[in-house]
């Protein structure tokens, strides 16, 4: 008999993944390692849990969650939280991008100043600052090589 398994976050019920399993066939597995047991072992000591439900349509993780062992629609509050999380993630990405561009501007200013004889490497006394400049420059170069 086929069933649906849904892996969700314990605290929120938000669905991480789902699929179908035939528990009768799974129990016949001769090596003793059933899919059901493997799922349970993988979820040990995590913030995830598995719920088994009668066979039917697989849930949509974008619009549904698990609540009291049932598939239910996301509430307005759930969607609002998701929107806030997405906004925070996008803001962090924007800030990281801004930091990269700021460093590139510093590199351009420094290179221009050195090429015009305005200053030289010996003008920076902090060894740590020099090391960070080189380290970040190498990281940015690598990012460019990777097409980022």
C-alpha cells in the first residue's frame, strides 16, 4: 500500500520535501535497511520530522504545510514571514554586492594613486591592512574567474 511521506520542520510545519513510499514492499527489503528506517535515522537530531499520510496528491511546499498530521494551506502569517525572510536575504545579498563594489573602488583609487606617484605601498603601515587588501583582492579575482 502506497503512502505519502512528508518531511517538515518541527517548529513551523513548513514542508522541506515529500514523496511516495510503498511500506509493504519496503518492509520486504532483505538487507534490513528499509527506506522508512533510513528516513528516521537521517532525521535524528535535526529540526525535521516525517509524517506519513494516505496516498494522494503530494503537497506543495510553497502553499501548504503540515499541522496536526494534516496537510493544510499556509496561513497569511506564514506567507508574511516568508516575504520578510526573502526580503532580508535579498538585502544581505545587496549589501554583500555593495561591499564588493566598494572594495573594487578602493582598488581603483589605490592603483591610480600609485601609478600617479601620489602614494606607495610603504604609506600603509598596518601589516594586517596590507594582508587583507591582498587577500580580498585574490578572492575577488577568483570570483571573476568563476564568472561571478
